[in-house]
């Protein structure tokens, strides 16, 4: 997969992270670790942190600082109502694209 998956992830990682936050609250390292467990081994922590800063600035997540046993407080992210609307739009767009891609694949196999 290599470079192709990296390029595709650039356009979908935001939706993936918001989908994770729709299920549970999490801090940056937890999100990165979960992505890696799911097979996204090449995801850098810095990529996830930069993405979290962007979605926070856009008002898609709520942030709470929680004391940490080691070091400074952690920023824990949760999806808010505006983020849920954005995620719903992401899934509608995903469905549209995946249906069209499957249609193209089927036509190409005929």
C-alpha cells in the first residue's frame, strides 16, 4: 500500500479521529496508539496532535485538562454537537464516494 495509503489518509484522518471521539473521550497519545493497533502503523504522533489542534480551533471538539500522574495535565478531547454534525457529513460523503468507487470497480470487472 505504501504511499497510496498515506495520501488517502490525509483526506480521511480527520473523520477517523472524530469517529474515535464519537465513541469515547481520548487524549492525543491514546488516539495515536489506537490507530496503530488498527494497522495504521505509520501515523506519527505529531500528525494526530496537529489535527487535534485544528479541530479544536474549528470548534468541533471540547477539551478538558485532566491531571496526569506524570508531567503536565493532559488535554482530553470529546466530540461536541458541532463535531457530530461534521462527522455526520463526513459519513454521508464517505458513503457517496464508496458507492461510486464500488460501482466503478464492478463496471471494470465486467
